[in-house]
C-alpha cells in the first residue's frame, strides 16, 4: 500500500461536512429528545445526500463522513452510522426485493434500520449467540410471516402499528458546548433482557448507544436473560424465540438485521441473518437507560415468524454477514473517535490560549504545552491508521481484519486519552452540564466496548499475526 494522504478535494469535502454539521444538523439534534430516534435529523441527513452515500461510497469515504460529522455534531454522526450498520447487510447480502423495498427509505431517512447481534449472554463472544430459529410448518404461521417478508413494503411507515411502542418521560441529557434539552423515555415490553457485554450496535450496542429509562425504578431492573433461538417451521420457515440486548435504534427501528442460531451446536457456522420488520408478530422491545442518551434497547422475540424470504445471504452463513459488516464499520468507529478527539484538542488549544494563570497564558506553561503536543500526536497517529485501514478495505487487501482491529483499538483508546486530558486542562468548567467536554466525556467511553471491545481487537490482531506467521512457515517448508 502506498503512503497515505488525502486529496485536496477530499479535504474540501471534509470541511464542507463540518460546516453542514454545525449549521444544519446540530440545531436539529438539539431539538431532538435524547434517547429517542431523531427522525427529523435522519431526513435532513438524507436530504443532504449523506445517507445514500452509505451504499455508494467505500470505507474511506465512510470514515471521512463519520470523522467530520463527529467533530461538530456527534448525534448526526451516530444517526448516520446506525443507519449504515443496520442496512449494510441488506445492501450487501439482501435479495433484489429486500433492497428495493428498504434501501430507498433508509436513504431518505423515512425508515430506521438496526443491527441486532448482541445478546444478554453473547456480547464480545458473538459466535456464542443462541437466539433460536425453530422450524415452523403451519400455513397460518407462514401467512403471518409473509406479512413482513419480501412483500412487506410499507411496514414502519407513519401510522402503522408496531409491537414496540415507547412511552415518554423526561431526563437530563448531555451538552455539546450549549445547553441541551433533557429527555428520557420509557416503554414496556415482555421480558427485557438483562445486561451483558455488548459488541455491536452503537454504537451502541454495547452500552454505547444509550436510551432512556422505562417508567418507574423497577423498569430499570433487568430480568434473567434468555438467548435467541430459531426453530424450524417447515422447510422454509422458522420461529425466533429469545432476546437481543444493547441494540442501537431499538425499540424504534422500522426493521432489524437479526442474527439467530438455526443450527444448534455449530458455533459460527450455524447462524443465519434475517431481515425482520418491526411489526412482525411476537416482537417487542424496551429502551435502556445508558450513560450517553442515544437510542438503544432490548428486544424480545416470542415465536416471531420468519421465512426464506427474510434471509440475508445464506442459511447458516449469517456470521459471515455480521463479520463483513463489522470489518467495514470498525475502522469508521475509529473515525468517529478521531473526530471527537480532534474536537477536544481544538477546544483545548482555544482554552489554553485564552486562559491566564500564574502570570501568563496556560499555553506558555511547559507542562500544558507538552500535554497538548501529546494529544495532537496521538490523534494524528490514530487518524492515519484509520485511513490506512479504510484504504486497505477499499483495495481488497487480505489483512483487513487486522488493520480494522488496529484502527478501532488505537483510535478509541486515543480518543479516551485525549478527551480526559482536555477535561483536566479545562478544570471544573468541563464537567458542567452542557459543556462540550462534558458531552464528549460520556460519548467517548462506549466506542471502546461496542462493535468489538478493545480486548477483542487485541485478540484479533494477535490471531491474524500468528496466522500470517504460520502461513509463511508452511510456504517456506513446501
């Protein structure tokens, strides 16, 4: 791979995106209710042509979009990313009917997508998921499933009734330099899953994409977890039974990319990906109250009917669908982190220039200057690794899993360091509700967990390094 640098046109596009995020997207984000899907923001992202680019751009463009939006409006970045995460499996592995039905609506912001991989007992170990798909041969059941399969063109449109019905409350929310409206939300659903270490869905899956609390203190308590099983319902139908947890955009999404076990005991080879519309009978959900108020929730599947028309890719090959999606989005999680780190660095440079202490400006103190230099150094290193990983993906390089893991790991750990240092150099003002750094301090924690925790990324890196060594050794021996 050649040395990496952005073209002037790419740099100009990034500057334009930052301006759009500041002028057109942030005002919409501030009007939204934290913990709820902001549909007006999604529509604007579609009108600006950013959502359609999720399906026409490569990994590098995705990283540039996420970094640029995150610098000015993390809510807009998150909304864009979650649409891409939930809909990419449909774009890359769906049938023509599935793509024609859903992708135009994802692109214009009228349909909300979600990626449902994590379970109460299967977070970082995604191959251990056990939402079951049981066989289902009954004609009545097949008819029920058909209402949401390839022929489910209008589900999720305004006015339709979904089994996931959120309520409303209010709660305090973070800020991005200005005061933000408080919000919260409640919803009741059967058997909300208990907590576990999530690894997808932003963020968050993992506790990254937080949502508001349900009504009453008792609603915050999670019952015993139940994994998701897919039981056969004849040669071409299943019933999904179990739970998903830490699912971004749940329970308000219009459709879910759901991963369920169709062959028990087969590990990663026995998982199938299904496109499940939100109004499918037996599907319910509840929001979760998290550290940073983004829409995230739990889903309960009570014999939810699906058929071969709902399968994404091939039966028992759904883990490939999940890993293909994560290999694309992991570097861009790093880009999101770099955008937050750059915002924190910029705020620090401005603050240490304007602030006076000990008879001079903060920036003139060597200890402060060295800290800002270290923040800039780490941010730029992370940025270059993210761009390199994205470029490798676009070029079809064989080492994408290793590069993607390295990019996500370095960038998310770097952003945590930079934001923490920025808070320290700002002092108490940075911890006040409504301050940019107070907002970033809560935002920056989750990316180290979702879409593969930092520990998982280190495992991937080591595995790929030894795999390369073993392959080289075998070739030399031959």
